[in-house]
């Protein structure tokens, strides 16, 4: 009886233990499921910088030779020699080719002989005229005889002039057998080999000399830029583009992105806009002392433009979505806020130039942007100081880049 009563109590005791354990488990689970908010993300913030900045409006163009001379054979003959090295620099007046001169030397000798004969005939005619004039004074001959002698003297003088012209022409043709360059520059390859006949069907092209110091850059500005330039001019008087660009230092950017180490100047601006393309032709001139530039290179010409009181922010802060361009700023209570902005197309030292949407006192987030959700708190901090560049490190270039926004600029 006693054993049975003890065993009969076991289910009751087990149930009570399970109940107490379940209660304790539920109590523990309840504490672990309580929500603990994460700390606000740390972000670096900067204030927009304001001040005058210089940007460059860039136009695509191509380099062109300052001068170019086509060296041609001006007389007919066989090419005797080539007296230059293709691709090398030649100076004005240097001998480039020689055409066989013997035929032309003979022509000069013949012309000299004809001139001497004409001069002899002129001497005889002059002597005869003087004698007849003397005889007419004594009445020995008539006036008609004197007039005939005067005509013969004039004809003899004319023959001398003809012979002089023929001699000059023969000497000029002989001089053309020495083919020289009229300008200094670099010579191209020879287009005709020695021994070939040149000048048979007109002036034969022998080589080309290109002068590329200084060097031109031809480019075209669009209609809008031209209108902007006109709107900035004084209203009185006719436009004088050459004066508008006096003292303006132009920049040249090469196709690989390097900025050319020489500044240029505006050389020419056309007087009308091409209605078919909506562009106006222009030409800049750059020094090329070391022949670093060759004709035909694709480049970009940069015209400086000063933006007064410009607002700039790091490029890392500028974002874009379907709603447009924006930045994330820290608002009241250190809460992140989405701020729409209107960027310009210019970049200055890795910073975006903002046309509208920001003030100098705004705190713009520049790091950890993926965690800085608009409407949620953040922990702002100043950005870490960057190591100063070395003394011999060149300064950052002011380089315009395409705007992240495709709409036309205001």
C-alpha cells in the first residue's frame, strides 16, 4: 500500500517540475526577444566650400601646322640628287633636291650671247642715228632719213630688252634646278626617287615641309557658347572677338588626358555661325618648342571661366537616382535627410560645382552613405585629415567633366 502511494505521486511531481521548467524557459526567452536598436552609423560630414573658382569650358579640336609648304619641281628635268634626310628638321633656304642643270646652263649661255648681239646692234643703230642728225644740220640728208634712223635705234633698244628678259628667264630656270625650302620645319619623305623625270606634266610634288612651332589648334564652338560670349560683352559697338580674348590663357588637354605644359592664346574666331552645324569656327595657337605636338592630333581646347561664389562638394557626396541628383545631409537631431541639388557640368580638383540646393552651413555626408538612410539618425564626425602632398607633387588640375545629369544646363 505504501509503495503504491509513493509511485502514485510520481506523475504529479513530474508534471509540477515540467511546469516550473517551462515557465523558467518562457521567462528566459522573453528577455532575449526584447528589441535593442543598433547604434546610429558613423558618417563623415563636410560643409560645402564657397568661393570663386576657375573652370575650363572644353572644345574638341585637332592640331594643325602653323605653315605647310609643298615642295614641287618648277622646271622639267631628271632628278639628280636628294639633299636632305626625310623626317628631319630643315631650315629656310636649305637645298632639298637638285635637277640636272646642264640643259639650263646652256640656255643661260645662249641667252647671254643673244643679249650681246642685241647690244651690238643697238650700238650700231645709235651711232648711225647720231651721224644722220649731224648730216641733217648741214642739209646733206632729209628729215625722213633722220626719222628712219631714230626708228632703227628704238627697235635695237627693244631687242636688247627682249634679250635681257630672255636671259633673266634662263637664269631663273637654272636657279629652279636647286630645289630649296621656303620655310623652316620638318620634311616628309621624298615622293620621287632620284633619276626620275619631274616637271613633265606640271609641277611635280617632291616632298612637304611642315612648320609646327608654334602650332595651331582648329576647333568649333557651339551656338550656345557663342551666345553666352555675346551676352557677356558690353552692349555698345560691334563685337571684336580678338579683343575679347586678349590675355586669356588657353589650356590644351591631350587625348590621353594629360594637360599640355604650354598655355596658348586665341588666334582667330570666324565672323558667322554655320547654320548647317550650329557651330562657329575658331583657332588657337600654342608654343611647341620641343616638337611635342604634331599636326593632326585630337585634343581639347579649354577656355577659362570664373564662377563667382561657387559651391563645391566632394564628388563622393553627389548621388543620383530616379528622382534626380541629390546629397544626404545631417539635419536637426542628427537625422539624415535627402537633399535634391542641381550640379553644374564642371569639376574642380575632384569636387563637384553645385548650382543650387546647398548652403555653406549644411552638413553633407561623404562616407558610409549606404547606411545613412534618410529619416534615420546618424553619428556625424569630421573627416580624417589627409596626408599633405609632397612638395614636388603637381597640383590637381581643374578639369571639367560631363555632368551626372543629362538635362540641359540652365
